C-alpha cells in the first residue's frame, strides 16, 4: 500500500514525465522515466509547493546534494525526511 506522500510524489513525477501514474514504480530512476533536466526542476518546484518544504537542490549543477534522486522511492524517503524535519522544527 502506498502512503499519501508516495502517491502525491508519483503523481508529480508522472505529470512531469508525461506518463500514467500506474507506470511509475518506487524502484525506477528518473532516467528510466524519461525525465529531462527541465522536468527535474519542475518536479522539485512541485514537491516544494505541494509539501511546503525546501529541497536542497542546485539547478545549475543538476544535482541535489543531500537530497537523494537515485529512484522514485529515494525521492519519497527524502521528502518524508524533510517533512519530519519541518515538523520537528515547528514543535
């Protein structure tokens, strides 16, 4: 069963990759999904807006530093950590 965070991220990735969300699996890489650099940046912006987090990402370098972009599942885990950290900072 997919979590709400996973469902939302898969929806964002599918939209940016222009594919059906049912085709996106947690073990897939962004390359396998055909997501180009513009799609990656749009995905990051959508994640930030949807979850109210700030993704540590340098668009000029095309990498995320501490934010793991190795697979859909890794992205879900990284966003869940950002959400948890945001909650801890608020408390």
